[in-house]
C-alpha cells in the first residue's frame, strides 16, 4: 500500500481548517492529530449528493498518511460516494464533563479532529485486505491472528474508502470550568469528571462451547491498565 509522504510534522493551515472561535484550541501537529484518529474507533463522514447532505457513522482506521472508512458494498450512502467524493470526516474523544458554578459555563473537555478530502474506493485486493486487518486489530489487539481471514465473497461484500490525510485540524479543550471570579465563592462544587473507555468481562456467544475461553490476548486487552483520561488538565 502506498500513501503520500509528508516530511513536515504540521498540517498546513487552510481556510477550511482555520479556527475562528477559540483559535488557541487549534492544533495542527500531525502526530497529535494521528493519535486522536488512532484512538477514535468510530468517526462520522459527511458528504452531499445533489442537494441532500448525509452524515453517517462508520469505523475508521489510520494507516500511514491515509484514513480508511469501513462499510458494506450494498450501502446506498457509500455507493453514492462515487458521485460525490468530497467528504468531511470528524472524530471526537470525550475526556471529561466540565461542571461549572453556572449553567452557562458547563461544557466538556475533548479532543476532536476534522479531516477534509476526497474518498476513493479501495479496489486493490492486497490494500483492501491490509485495511481489514487494521480494522480488526483496532477493535482488539492482534485479533486478526485469532480469526478466519475474509473469503473472496466477503471481500466483495465489503466497501473500504480511503481518504488521504492532506487537510486536517485538531481542536482541544483541556481546562477547568471557565467561571467568572465573582462566582468562585459560590457554594457549588465545580470541576471536571474524567471520562474514559471501560471494558467489562467478556460475555460469550450462546452458541460457544463451554471449553472455549477468551484468549490471553483478549484477557490482557480487557484488563490492561489505561492512563487517567484527564490527568494533564491545563491550569487556569
């Protein structure tokens, strides 16, 4: 698989990626943008066909300097991409609930990425298979090696779209409540409730024989200690 090489560590700012509200929250660092895309398993893809806009949720995975989107070959919305390849893809991770002293200042802490580009259907069998491997391993580490690979018919039934990562911006809120000083003495708790992804013990398929237990890889993935989702909050 080949993707465009980018020697710079920053995305170039464009009229579409320039933040006009809270511009200090903008981040164009390629590594940090990629970190959000790698963590966000689900993204939303927006596009327009004739006069009708669509926004659909879909699995996403990054490979190099390209973002891959997963869907069914029978999907009407994905079939329409051939007629309207320009897309806007967004991914958001919620890191905390911001509880302020006033209703107006309630918010969330988050990391979000917006990508602008053109989506193309992946037709090369090797590239398609590699993308599917990345999707599978993005759900659970090394899961691909534990399951049967897709058949030729399953590959035909799967649509993979590719968006080169040429134009993107990250927006971040990582701060305490933005209350005004006159409210600091209010008798109301204020702060941030951290939010993170939690995995619970796996529930077996009812058709699974009793002697088949979760693999060591799956068990380690579920039990892995993950970093505090909001340990590095910026001070006021």
